[in-house]
C-alpha cells in the first residue's frame, strides 16, 4: 500500500518551489552558485566544529525544527560542538528567489556514527535565505526523511512468502491484496493503481523503498497467517485476512472458467471455429443427444462446414467446481439452431470438464442430455 509521507516539510517544498527554475543545466545560475557556496561554508564550519564561523552564516531570527524541537540561533551554535553528522554533496538541487530572499531545495545523504557503526539517512532539505549587508544568511531550514532509500533488502524463501499471499480487509470495503511475483512480495492497497514491492527486513518484516512504515503478519494459534499489520508513524493499521493464497487462486480459476464459458457460447453463436479450436483440448470428446460421439477433429469439421447456424445459444444455472488438476462446469443450455432450412430448439443439461494445459484451461469433455420437463 502506497504510504504517503505527511510532513510539514512536504508542504513547504510545494509552496517554495512553485514556478522555480531547476539547476539542470551544466552552467548553474549565479544564485545557485552563491547558495551552494554558503551551504558548503556552513558544512565546513560544522566539520571543524567552528561555532563562530557557523554562527556568522545564520540570520539572527533563524529557526530550525528537528526531531520535535525548534532551535534558534543561540541553540544552533551551541550544538556545533556536539553534532556528529556529515552529509554528502547536495543532489537534485533547485533554487528560487531574487537578490533579497531565496529558497534552496536539495537531496542529501546524512552519515552519523553510533556506537562505532555508521547510520545513513536520505533527506530532502528546504532552506530559506535572506541577504543581509551583501551576505546570504540562513533564516530557516526543514528536512524530511526519505525512508528506506538505501536499506539493503534481505532474501526470503518464496515458500515463506506464499504464506502471506491473500487479501486483508483493513476497513469495510477497503482491502489490501498481497501477491507474489517470483521471489518478490507485492502489495496493492485500495487506492493503488498497481502493486508495489514489499522488500524484506526479515522473514516476517517488510518495507517499501522511499516509503515510511514496517509491515509484518501475525499468525493464529494453529500457525496460519491471519492478519496484516502495518506500523506507520504513530499509527497501526491492521487487516484481517479474508482469503488465502489457495482461496485467491481458486477464485481466479472460477472467474477464468466463467469467462471461458462466455467465450464458448459466443463462439457457437457466431460460428467462430478458430476460438473453439483454442478452447478445446486435442483429445476432447463431445456426446450430445441425437448425434454420434465426436472428437475434436469431427466437431471442428462440423463447425466449419456451415451446415448449422445458431440463432441463439444461452446457458443458465451455471455451477463451477475446481479441483487440483481439473474443473467441472454444469448448467442448462437452451439453444436455437437453423439446419437444412429448419429451426430447431434444444433444452439440455450439460456437464463440461476442463483440464489445465500449458497454463490455460481447455475443454476435454462435453456431455449433454435432454432437460427434464416440468
């Protein structure tokens, strides 16, 4: 499920760069060059832990929100000696402004050492500047995390992923569909136009690239997966499982067989022998009232002869049953045909057997008998 990042910074970006020019050309604008230079000076001061040089690049009224706190110039300068963070060169940089005020938006990778290990964080940063006495000074800065941008995915056995395949209802009328494509787990929320990949943290923990949140699944006491659990921001979204992989596959087979029944009917009504050839298995057998038993070759020859034309071909009371390697469709068939200048109507009960061949259901047997009269 696509997980939108709802941060204040996102709004700032939209407002700040409306109508802005982007630094896509090989020759940066004068404004971009000036702001890049100021940013580099500030980073260099942080690296040297030079509080005086860093403070000289800040406006007196500067405000910077960070992790729930808001820092002014005094507290920002105090933090210079304690910050253990470095950043890569700015990327995807955009600038907008004039000779008095400007906004710069860029992407960077933050590196922080924690207990001897490096933690990286991908950030989108918005900085506002004002020109005071000929110098650009930082007046505000806000950043938003781009989650899981560089996280390395773990590998999970596809058979484990199969346990999670199914549909999960997160609220009435809203269903999350989990599928597997090869060794990838795919997720499609109620508002998603297409499935998004869920990358593995572990055998029961998943994330999406550049999206917040961690997904896991719970199991019932008998060991079967019964719920989808998404932890995102301060919320937990839970979806109760409504269908499993087996149930989803069964439903898909039923829908496909219902579609093929419509193909069968239309092909007969329109005399489309090519469609029937694709639908019938090579060893199909047909047994209907007042006709000899026919093979596929016999039935196709008869269909192509044009000796009989259907004026209508309708089925009802359809029941579809799917088994491991076969499916059975039963129902009532009412058809009207023209043959040798006469119109003849039939009312039959039929049984049709399908088998899977090369990934497609094909009819291997069709048997019909006269329907019982009321």
